[in-house]
């Protein structure tokens, strides 16, 4: 947002550049350097400057690029907006109110503060919510925050209320608010009987509880919660329990057994209130307590017979193979406990228990169990005729897990339920065809699992007559033998089938089938399919070569017809093997064609034999020819596996090393070789082939002529892989390694390491020869010799601007060999804030014609030391006058100090260290600083520390005299530095003031203040003249211009009577004449001043003196007056021009803007100035400002208009509110166009007297484009 415009005029017509200075200016605003338009960059918070009258100062600058910058202080007033919500104070809020409190009583008062101003800071209150909300109008809040009771409270209904209170400001356009809660505690009053905490009590008590054990505690409280009288307890009609009459603890007086008594018991307990130690029978209440006797696990499960007789043994008889799930025994079981305590599991234990099961396993308190057959097959008399196991009952869900055990015996009775069993279902027998009669083939028997006679077995054969004639069996032993050998003829019948039967003593029988095979005899010779066989194989291959086959006409799949093979000749080295079953010939290991006898031409002859497995065996032979083919199975081999070579980095195209390889293959394609570089050359090496010895070709390695080796840039080592390939169908490759080491040559430039050139900090006043930093460099050459030098020095301020080199030229030096940067002389941060060094590193061992070097820059930032004390900058204010009628916190004077150090070393704090009071009529008195004066320290817009000396509220100035105040300025360093300043404060009567009226504006009076004081000091010799105030004259009086209040103080601290001073001044014509030359028009109070007749008398006296001293008076008075009038017109015109520069751009509501027109061409056609905001001025006029010293010949003869409207300027706080309602009035106030110039000139004068920390509002016109004064 654009807020104002800086404008200035340069008579030379040079282009102007506008700017801002100061931390606040650069933080909050930006300026267009060409147009001067100033816009807001960061929002301004008024509350930050609330303690400085809502304003702060900034520096505006203008320059033409030739002359020095012109700087002025502009005060910015910050208008308040509603940006802060009210904040409650003294939280949390809590109030205690009796329930019988009278309606209309104020019970609490809240307060919320708002740091905004005006309506923005005015706060109203409202109750938004009441919890509980049954009676919403129970409380009321007033505008001042007082809360009143509007209804009767009831503790029994609600004992606590929460009020949500809203504090809302009156800001516009949108009010802000905040909320908080008030807790109201209602205090009880006595009116109710005791109350039990519970309307009904229920307790569960385990049986077997020890006597006098507490089972429950009942509690009753006074119905009046806020009184709480004691309560006593008693039990009505129960002998099993008792109650403690004080605590309400109920306990049992005897053991309880649930199985012997009722589970549910009810007792009544009465609570009585004690009033003043006596039981009040009228204030009683009774409650019922239900006691449930809980079961305790104190009984184990018990087994019973069917007649309900307890037992731990059961016996039963069962026939074998009883069907599954048939009950064989009934058992009753019971646990006297209840619920989970009486729930138990019953299961069987023991190895014999698997044949049985129970109809159920979980029993709840009691039940009848049935023992059933689970596996009828297990009830086999032959396997086990007695079963004995345990019946185990154990509680499932109790910690004790009580258990019981019973033994069960089951006897099994036998029956003929098993037939004879053979160990095989089918028998296969083999009988040689040449077996004799009675030959025992085998013995076949059966078994029977039954007992006694049931298990006796007899055997017989069942089959055809021919089979029964050939074989028979022993009826008792089961031996199978040859009965008639004449029937054993394989050529007629190879197999026979017969059935063998086994019968037990009970008549049960079992049959089994027998297969009898007749075996053959060996009588045939194996026969090969061919007379000879041929096979082919490549060397280095393991595979099957050829298969030979022979057949035998004996019985198939018998040893007589089974043929085996073996090599019996032609393979002395055992290179080959033959599969004895299949006849497949294969190599045992790869063959090497090169190692074979050259005369064999690669052919091998083998003799193979075929042999059957009969007894005796039959054999035959055949010939097998194997042809071995040559393959490329040898790779080239170099004369060395690794070569080592060293090459200087400047080596050019020359042969580095020569290598060659050989191949053991015999064929022409397989032993021819070519060479190539496989890897590692990186483009630096190439290979060429040349004819070697014995018709061998060799490879020569060269440095690539198109590249250059670099030891420093790397790599420093090359590992080349060279391959030799033959020309076989499947080429083989042989490799060797050439390791090349590159030798260094000093040809690289040293490089400064960037990290060592980073900015470094060096403390001022550092010790000589102490190292500040180390400059590092790197040279890849191995024999580099580096030297460091400083080639240039630049001195810089804190903004980076260059200073004179002589200031810091000899502060730092560098060690030539190590690069260490060290202090060479004293360092002062206040003269130079940073040093920029140009450093160089040189290599002295380079092989090139000139030194190899590199330059860089390192910046040394000087760190501050607390070596400068604070300095008071405004020491001329050593004497101050105050009236005896003073108020607390009155500012007497301002101190200003600076410290050349920075950071905490430059932070200044002011304090009063010594106070001495010198009464006019008594000896001096010493006072402590704390009881008389104090100083407020702040930082002004010029970044200087200010101290405001103020008066304590308990300091009495009833006695006149002088106060000598010793003020200290202390910086924040360690150790700190301190300077002192002595101030003399005179306490005088307000009637001792002499008031002088001048016809010039305040700015001119301030400009001539020192001259006026020097003249006044001659009025009453031996006195001190002190100015207390310079202000514009009040408009409604006859005075115009400026009023100056002065005091004449004697040596004892008393003030000279103003009438005496006025009389001596009128008598001293020389002094009075000089004062009139400075613009004096009145001497006295505001109501009394010189009349016209008095003036005439004064002038006649002056003219008489002039007549007697015509020559000297003319030279002494006339010439200065002429010069002063001309200079005053220039000063006023320059003031108007400067005010124009400070003009912000706003619309003029009086007339329309007419840019570029002359103000005299048409009345009101060039509306330059509006009526402006004005701030009370203080004396800070810069008489040496650039604009005041420029030649302004073009406006020397301008007429200065009457200044009567100057004092109509409005005050700052009403500017916006009056804009609309005074729009017409402002138009009527301006009599003519020259009124604008008059007001501008007066504003310029007042701006010169403005404190740098305050803002001066001038005139604005949004339509203003150019100005012609």
C-alpha cells in the first residue's frame, strides 16, 4: 500500500534518487528510488510503539549522485485498529456463595483488559451460558464486570454453577471478544437427616470366612453436605453379624457353611446423626443389606455304586468281541460344591483304558456315568483277557482342583472265533527239472489264535490228479515235497498250481494257493548281430560311442539267456568301458588327439566278448573299430602370465613392451593366432602385430599418439588385458596381464583448497603471531614445493564498502611454507570491520619455464572486543530547570550515548549513581538514587541509546535549590565499561519564569537560540540563563510567532525575579537592540507585552544612540540586518521546499487537482497543501541541512504570506474523524493560495524542532504531480 511520496527539487536539474535508512524503515517500508513513492512492506503493530506515543522515526534520503546525500527524520504515527481481543485478568475465577445468600448481592467481579485504544479498548461483559441451565436468570453481570445473584440458591439442587462470561470490545468494523468461566460453589445450610451413599447394599461373602472378618462397610453422611455432623450405626435383629457404630464396618460373629445354611441373608442397618455429641433419634435412616453366601471349594468328587454306596473299586465280566457302545457298567458320581466348584471332569487312565469310554466326561455337581465298549476288536481273549484301569475325576475350574480315583477291572471270556492263518496269501515255488523223489521244496505252516483244542491244525493238498501225482504235503508238519520226479519236464509244462488247506480243532479251515515253476538248464551259446562294429568320437568328449548286441536262445529272463559283455583286447590304457548288460561302449575320460601315436592316424581296434550266465557259461567275440576326431581344444599360451612396465607420463608413440603366444593344436586353423587388447587401456594404449622368431607373430604395445598420459590427473597405474585368439571353428582365447606404472613429471598447477578460504573470524586486539587460519593448497605432483604469499589487502566496513588500505595493510601475514595466517600487528574493529586478503600459492619445483601458481581470496571478519566505553553525544544539556509543582514520572531531560562496539558490547544502560541536593539556605544533603530519580533506557530511530531522566513520586521539591545528579552509562560487555555525566537540576518557583516573544516561527528561534542565550547572559552578570521551553504562541492572543521561557539562576540555585531581569534588560540598550534584531517583540508574561508606545520610546532611544555613533552603529547594525532578512527569506523558501519533499500523496477535498498549472494563473487551480496533522515540536533543528545552504535565487523575491492561519492546524488524534465533517470548513479557512505556502513554511520550521523519535504530519494531495512555488 502506498502511504506517502518523497519529493525534492534540484536546481541543477540532476536526476534525484530517493531512499530510506534505518532498521525500522527498511523493515516496514520500500521506496521507489525514482518516483519517491513509499509503500508498506510489513504491517506495523501499534502496540509495539504504545510506550512511545504510538510513533517511531525513520530517515528519508535524497541524492543527485554528485553531492552528499540529504537526510531528514520523518516521524510515523501508527493509528490503532482493533486487532487485540480483551484478556481476562486474575484467572481462574472462583466464588463461594451461601445457599441462603440474599438476592441482589454482588458475589464476584471480573475484569478484562484490552491493549487497544478508544472504543477498540472499551470492554462490555455478557453471560453466555450457565451450567446447569435450569434457571438461566439466576445470575446477572453489570457493565463493570460485577456479578449479582438474581435468584435463591439451593445446595441440594445444585452445589456448583459454571458461568461462561464473554468480554467484548467496541471496536469497528468487527468487535473482538474472549471468554472465560466463573465457578460458583454453593455453601450448604443444615436441614436434612443422614443419607446413605447407596440406597441398597448387596455383598457376596465366601463360606468358611474367619470370625470377625469385615465383609462390607456402609457409609452415611449428613444430608446437609456443608455441615457434615458425625453419624452412628446399628444392626436390627441379626445375631450372626455385628456393625462398628462409628466406621460402619459389618463383620461375621461365627463361621458360615453354605451347605448347612441359607444362601441369601438380609439385615437392616440404621444410621443416626449426632447433634452436639448426642444421638438424634429424629434424624435417622435405615438401609437393607443383602448378604449372599458364596460357595467355597471344600468338597472333592465322590464315586458311588448303582445303589448309591461310595466306593473306589468296580469289577465287571465281558465276553470278547462285545459290540461297540454297549454299556457294561453304570457309575454314580457327585461333588457337593456349587457352580464351578462342583463342575468336574471324569476320564479313564491306564494303558487298558483305550478299549472303553464314558458316555459323558463333564459332570455338573452330580451325574450317572456309563462305561461303554469303545473298541470291540481290542476285547480279544487271545490278546488280553484282563483289563484294569483307573477312573479319575478332577475339578476343572478351581484353583484347588480336588480329585478322586476309582479302579475298574474288566474280565474277558474266550470263544472259537479265529481260523488258521498262513503267513502269506500266495506262495510261489521253484523246482529244478532234475530234482529227485522226496526232494523237500519248502515247509508251509499256519497258526490259530484260539486257545486249547481250537488251535490244533492239520494240512492237505487239493488240485488236479496230475499235480497230486507230482507233489504231496505232510499233514502234521506242512512239508511240501516231490512225489514223482518223472513228471518234472520243463519243455512240456513250465508251471503247476495246487491248493493247500489248513483246518483247526473247531472245524474252521483256511486255503492258500501255491504256484510251482519248473526251472530250465543252460545249453545255448550267445550270437552277435554283426561280424564287426565301427564308432566315432571327438577328443575331449565323454559319451557313448557304439553298442554291440548278442542273443541267447535259452529261457528268457533266466541266467542261461542273460548275456554280459566285456573288452578283452585293444585297450591297454583302459580308455574305454563297456556296459556289461547293454553292450554300450563309452570312454572313461576325454581322449587327447595330440597325445596319440601319429602312425595310428587316430584309429583304435577293440575285441569284445559276450558271455551268458548259465552254469557252465557259454561265450563268443566280435571286433569294434573306434575313430578319434581332432577338435580345437588348446588355447594360445603367452610367454609370460604377467608383464610389468614403467612409462613416464610424457612418453609418446613408442613400443612399450613386445609379447607373443603359442598354440599346441596341430591343424592349421587351430594353431594360427591373432592378438588384441581386451581391457584396461582406457584409450591410452594401442597394439600392433609383427613377425617374430621361428615364424611366430608377436604383439607390440604402444602409447596412443592421439592421447597423453597424466600422472596427476590419473590413473597412475594401468592394468591391460591382452588376448590371443586361434582360428579354430570354436576359437580359443589366451590372456595375459600387462601392469603399466606411470612415472610422475612435475607439470601441474597447485590449487587452493576452497574450504580453507572460507570466511574466518579474528578477534580485535589479538596477540601478535597468533594463528588466525591455515590456508591449504593441493598439488597432485609428488615432488611439489609449495610457497604461500599475500598479494593484496582490502579494508572493508560492515557493509562491505572499501576503506583505505593503509588502515589494515599490516594486520595479517602468512607463513610462506605452512600457509598459517597470523596476527602481524594490532587489529581494531572500529576502524576496519573486515579484511579481504588476496593470497597466492606457488610451486617452485615445476618443470615448466615459469612458476606454477594460483590466487584466491580469504575474508577475515574482525570480531568485536569490548574496548570502547560509551560516549555521551548530547553533553550540552548540563543544567535543567524544573518547577516546584511536579508530578510522578515527569521527564526532566534526555541523555543520548553511543558505543563503537557492537552486539552486547554496544548495548548501553543508563542509571543514576549519585544524587546531591544543595538547598539555597542550608548545607548539601546526599540522597540515594532510588529515592529521588530514575532513568528509562530506550533505542531511538537513529540507533542511539536514550535515557529519560524522571522523578520519583516520593521526591519532595518544597525546598528550593539545586540537585546534582551523576548519571552512568554502562555497556553490556564483560567486563563492562562505564562513563559518567553530571547534570544540575534547579528547583524554582513557576513565577520566576521570564517569557520572551519573538515574531519569527519556532524554527528560526531555535536556529538563533545560542546567540539569544549569549545576549541574555549579559543582562544579569554572574547568573546562568536556562531555557525551559520554546513553543508557538497561542492564536487567540494578540501574540504571534514564538514564545521562549527562560530562567536566570544565581550561584546558590535561586532564580532571579523576572521583573528585575526585565528592568535591567530595558536599561541595557545594547542588549535590547541585539535582541530586537533577533526578532524580539515582547518581554514579560503571556498577558503583558510591549505596547506600540513602548516601542516608539525604545526606537527613539536607539536612534539617539545611533546619531552619536552613526558610523559604528550603521556598520554594526544595518549590514547584519540586511543579510539576515535575505537569508531568512531563503530559509523560509527552503523550508517550504523541504516540506514539499516530505509531502505524502493524498486527495485534496477542497478543489480538483490541476497538474502542471501555475498557482497564480487561476484561484485555487493548483491545490498544493491540505491542512495537516501537527505534532508538538521539540528543539532539534539542523541548521546545517543541505537544502538550507543551497542557492535559491529563483525564489529570493517571493512574498512570505501572513502566518495567521498557521495555528489552525489540527491535532493528530482527530484527523480521520474530522475529514468528512470539515470538508467544507477547510475550503473556507483558506483565504488565498498563499495560505498554503505560509502553512508549508511554518510546518518546515516546526519539523526542524521535532524530536527525532516523533512523527510530523505535513500536507498531502493525491493529485499533486508537480509544484511551482
